[in-house]
């Protein structure tokens, strides 16, 4: 049964009642754990409480109630339905399906309590309490039901060699009918039939009677599909289990029998790395290993139909594992000896490897525990000193031992990262940086010899969990995030970035093989995560150590995935829109490697091309003024010929608008006057006027008049409009080549498909050409172009966007 409670609690209910008794009682028979079966076919612990049965008015029937022993809250309220199949397993378990795909189990501390509740269930359903299952599992035809019910029980043929074929046919014919399966199972239990079959198995093997062995295979396989705990307990007993495995070696569909018993007795060796004194525990370990072997290796892969018929086998293994972990956890001498030998320098390498593998298997078994039990399990290991032990093991030369230790470390990090963080911060006060647990993990990641870096990927995931602020605790007295990140950047970050800094001393990576590139990509992935989730720690580190410049050296790598990792790192920094980062980027001219990579990529339409364009588009859309000016002033000549997207021309336009505002402060003041005119207008009116301004045709603006509705035109507007008139005239002279095309543009914003905006002259566009340019989301056939000129719906949308941008 799952995790038997040790201390007698205050019992909740009186016999047969629903109320909670006030007094403290020593009777523990009603104490239970409630389990539900999840999607992965694993049992989830829903809590410990006390079970009772009584009539519930709301449910209109007798019901099972479980109240939590901690606070008396209702853990379970389940009506005992007359047609639900309840199943009793292992004397202390009751299992049933509440609804489709929702299985429940009650695990009792004592057999007496299980029997009491089982009697109540059988009483409601009108069943004999001696049965282990109360109902058919699927509907049958009325005729078949009547035929089966009319017969008192199933009569098995006598267990003889000559009648094996008859027995095999009987078992096969009973499987489709739940009622016949029930009767067959009862007959097999009552007559001790399985042991008789196994005696015949020995006879068949001695006589080399292959036909008889094939029949026995079918019979034993059919008994497994009966899904009965009582039968499993017989089959998996010490005296029977190897003969059962022997029967399953003779599969009729195979030309040769399998050698499962030979493997289990000769190849698979049970090693007691620490002597186990409890014979019951030792027997349970042997049984669980063999039953797991039967499930995984001996039984054929079940069909969808058979999968459901083996649920009891899954449960049998699950609860066995829970018991093993619980029994080992309670044996303090065993665990003390284990950790003492692990860390003892006198322990030889082979012995240490066995100890570490045992501890790894022990932790793997703990994954079957429910959250509460798993908490207690890891707390026990922590108190025993598992983290200092791992630190010693990870410092050893044996690669297999280190690999197993890494797996154990992963269980600890996934269970409780705060526990690991607290330990490493404490040890930093006593030890050098080189032997800190986290630095050992980073070194193993860097030195992973696997060409695919499988171990490094696992370790990087663990580091990411440890530095993730989302799972860090914050209390009134201390903030784990502040303390741990301060520790990490002081003691560990230099170890993590060492391979990156060592490989980027020149203009291109000094080592550019695949394995190095994979490692650097992993490091960049973690640094990118830090940029996103850490604030001033990573900012100070990047700026002080000039990390971004070193990262951008990797843009010259021959491995596209590594170059994209470097670009993604920079994109994450730009995405923060932090002027500290922006000043650092401009001061060190850190767009140069990106522009160089863009030009080297040429006309290829690939991920590199799209990612670089997206970064510049982000700068344009978000109107990051400092970066816009920096890019245009330093890299415009290299980018001005890129016309298959409007990103760079849009950046240039942004830049010119900024400069115009700086050169003509009256222009800004005029807009301010228009916005703050004595007539108060709502935001929609203002947007409409801006649309009018930018959609006005050249013909309407030739005399330099501003387009303002008559009612809103200021009385003394000649002074205000003077700068605009001069501005328009200056532009017209420089854009004379385009005027003929622009005159064709009408108020609706439609344009000639042959229109091409030119930025060749010093100051590139007037207000009218801004409107036209805004109608150009892309050119036909260009990569990443959202539409071609004149596409439906593109004009008004893009014009509106440009109007909003220009008047910022």
C-alpha cells in the first residue's frame, strides 16, 4: 500500500457515521490516503484523512466521505453507485472508476478498515463481500448475462497435460466477457490452479513437449489479462515467479524460445552495495525487479484493448516501489553507511561507482512518490549530506561516476532549487571558487566529450533553473534573488564565459569546429536568458567585460546557428530599450559586425536575412532615436541600396524627421499651437486632421498653404506657415524629377505602380512624398514584403501609421 502512515492520528469518525468525533482515538482502521490516476497512468496523492460511509441527501444515496486529518476539509465525496465496479486489491486498497478516465483509490492503513468499507460497498450493491470485484466492467447482452448468472460458477477442466488445449481455449473464450473473467479468476484462486499448471510446465519442459508449452504460454498470458491482484500475488511469489517467466518464454509466434530465466539468474546480479538486514525489504526488491522485467521484456506489447486489462500490474509495481523507498528511508543506519562510504577516500573506485549508481536508482524510484512523500524523501537525503557528497564525487576522475552524480544533482535541482542555492552560497564562504559545486557543474558542461553535447544540454538546463528568478523565494528578512545573483556573478559567471572570451580574441572565432560552436551556442542561450531576467547584474557584467563585442565576433562563424545565437543575444539587449546599453553599443560601434554579416549574406532570403531586418525594423517601429541616428550616420551608405524592404528607407526617414525637428524648432511649435488651439477637440478629430494633412494632394499645396479646416485656421497664420512654405519650396527644387509622378497621385492615395521613391539627394522628401512613401509597404516579390503597391487595404493603414509616426 502507498506510504503506510506511521503515527496513530486522531481518528475522525464513528463507525458508519459521517460526523467527526471530538475525542482522540487510537483506532487507525479508518485512516486512508486518497489517490487519483493521472494521464501518465501514475497515482497522484490527494491527501490523508479518515473515511466514513453514510447517506448524503444531496447525492440521494449512500456515499464514501474522506475528511482531511489536517483541517477536516472534504477530500472525497463519492456516491456508491449500484453499477460501478469496485475492486479490492492487496487487502488494503479499494479501486474504482468515478467517471470515464477518472480512477480513484483508497489506501487503508489497516486491513480491518478496508474490510469494513468493502462490506458497506457490497451491501449497497447487493454483493457478497468475499468477492474482489463488484461489477462487470462492460455491458453484455442480456442473453449472455442470463446464461452466465444462471450457472453457479465456472468449472475448470482437471489440470492434466492432455487437457492443456481445452484449458487454453476456456481462458481465451472467457476474456471478452467481464463476468466470465470474474468467474474464471475465482475458480483459479479457489482451486490453487496456477501451482498445478506450473507443475505441468516442468513436465512439459522435461519431455520437451513444445505443443504443451505453447498452450501454457497462452494460458499464463490470459491469466495476466484477468487483471486480478489475488492471482498476481500467487504468480509473483518467490516459489512461482521464475516458472511463470519460464512459461512466457515459449511464445508460439517465435521460432525459438527466449532465455529470460537465464538472463535473470546468471546475467542480472543483485548487488548489495550496503548490506540490507530486512529480509522483507530484500524480497520486495527482488519481486519488483522481476515483475518490472515481465512487464517491460517478457509480456508482448499489449494492444489498446489489453492495455486497460493490465492496469493492476502497473499498480502492483507502483505500490511496490513506494514501499521500497519508504522502507529504505526509515533505515537510518543504511543511509548513514551509504553516505559515509561515498565520501570516504579509502573507498575503491568500483565500490564508489556501485554506491553512486544505487543512489541514482534510489532517487529515480522517488519519482513515483507523491509530493508530500517526496518532500520528506529529499529532506532526509539533504540532512544526510547529499550535496557535499555530490561535490566530492563530481571532483573525481571517473566519468561514469560523474555522470551518475549529475543525474542525482538534476533530481535535486528539479525538486528544490532553493535548497541547492542555499548550499552553494554557504560553501562559498569556506571554499575557493574552483571547487564550488556550481563551478564544477559548469566545468563538466564545458568539458563534455559527447559530440552532440547531450550532457552539456542537461547541465545548461539545470543552471538555467538555478538562476531563474521565477523560482526564487522572497521573504521579509532576505531576498534570495539579490543574494544568489550577487554570488553567481561574483563567483561563477567568469567560469561560464571563459570559453566565449577565449575564442573571440580576434575578428573571427579562433576555433570554429562543430562541437565548440554547439558549446558556445549553449552559453549564449544562458546569457540571453540572463539579459531577459536579470537586471543590473548582467548589465554591469556585459558593459564592464565588453561581452557584446566579443559575442558579435561569432557573427563571422561558418555555423549559421551560432551566428544567429549571437544576433539573438544582441536583439534581446536592444529589445530592452535601455539607454545604458544603447550608449555602449554606439560607443563601441557594435552594429558593424551585424551590417557586415548582412552584406556578406548577399541576396539570399534566409533566416539570417530576416532576423537582421527584423532587428532594424524594431528600432524603426519603436522609434529608438539614438540607435536610429547612429545607424544612419555610420552605415547608411552600405544599406541605402536595399530596396526589397522599406525598413532602411524608413529608418532614414525617421532620422530626417528628427533632424528637421532639431533644425526647425518653429515646426514643432507650430504643431504644438495646432494641437493646443483655443478650440478643444477630441483625439479622433485630431487624427482626422493629421490624415488630411498627409493625404493632401500636391496640387492643393502648391501655394504653400497648410490644410486646416476653415473653422480651425488661426487668424494670424501667415507667421506660423512661413517655415512650412520655405520648407516646401526647398524640397520641390530637390525633388523635381519626381514631381510629374507625384501629380498623378489623387486624394484617395492611389498611385502609379511604376512609382519608385528616391533617397539619392541630401534631404530626401517633402511632406507629400512622405504620404506617398507610406503607401509602399514593400515591392513586388521582395522577401518579407507584406504587400505590393496598391494592394487592397494597405494604403489607408500604412498612411495612418506614417501620419502618427511623423507627428510624434
